[in-house]
C-alpha cells in the first residue's frame, strides 16, 4: 500500500468518525467504577431553558455520569429552588449541582441539600445569605449590550434586537435565532428576593467564566468566584458558554466530581 493510499484511507476514516459522532481519542476517559459522585444536576438561567445543556449532557453521559436537567419555571426564586430540589430528590447518591447565570443563585440556595457534594458556577451569580441577586451588580460596570425588556406583568426578556450581541455572539445564526425566539421570560421580582442560604460556605465550588461575557462585567464574575473560593477556569466564550463550550463545562464538572470523590475515600 502506497503512502498516498494510506493517507486517503486515514482521511476518509477521520471524516467518517466525525459524521458518526465518534468521541476522539483525546476525550476524557470514562469515570472509574468506584467513583463516589456519579450524578450531575444542571440548572439553567433566565431567558433560557434546559435544552441548552444538550452538549454538556451528551459529553457527561458518554463518560458514565447520570445527568438530570432542571426545567426552571422562572416565576420566583422559591419556585426554581423547589424545581431543583425535586431533581435532587431523584438522585440515588451524591451529586454535583451546576448553575448557569441566574441558575447560580438557584444552586446557592438549593445547594445546602445533603445530596449536593459540590457546586459548579457557569458564568453564574453567587449571592450570600441575606443578599439579593440584584445586589451582585452594585459597584460594577453595566452590561450595555445585554438589554432586558419587561412585559406589563413584570416578566423580563432579552431584547430580540440585542440577543446575539448580548447573549450568544459566538453561536451560529441559526442557534441564536432559536434561542432568541424560544427564550423564557423571568419574573423580574426574583432578582430582589433575599437568599436564606448560601451553600458555597459549606460546599466546595468551581467556576467557569466566559471572558467575552456581555451579560456581566468581567470584574463582577471574578469577584464573585473569588469570594466563594471557587477553583476558576476561564474560556473565550459568550454568556451562552453552557451551550457553545460544552466540553470545557463538562470537563470542569468532571474535575469537581473526581475531587469530591477523592475526599471521601
């Protein structure tokens, strides 16, 4: 067989692997059979739903994790926390609780649940007990490209005209259009609700920060992550990194699960 023929066969095999969805050889290995934490619960933020976690879900399930995606009603902090607790009740053991954006506030409150072994904040908010979500913005630059409009009944949504620039500039036009037109409005009063608990005081935390996030000031994200003593991973991405950077998010969740599992041995 000539070198040219070998190259053609190799190229064809690589192309076939891509279209067949084969995991590359460099992908993370499956979780060990004796690993203590094998459950992951994903909590989406405002203006989105659980479908954006698809890439993270597929990455983690291929490794052997049991993944549950919460569908927040976004009607109040209490309602979203209740939805997350229902998901935690279904877990057969300890879990890593993950939140994106507003979902960070939710996991901060719900994360005191005894089944939660660790927290992962994905460009997410992390108020302290007695604080509101809105207070986290104080002292930081406003997000000029992230524009929220409100309906007459007090629910907010991202301005359609600003959605790509403010929420997901690194996503394809097709994905942006779908996210923009399927966004879930949030009750704006939720941002003024004080938390009763802050799980990050007692649970180890990780943070994935999008360096091109237009929804939050970068200094604000760093400040919040450092305050909760989170292990920080930065990635070049928009606020929609939970969808556009699934491998980085999944790797961080995997690291968290392995870290807390090692402490239990």
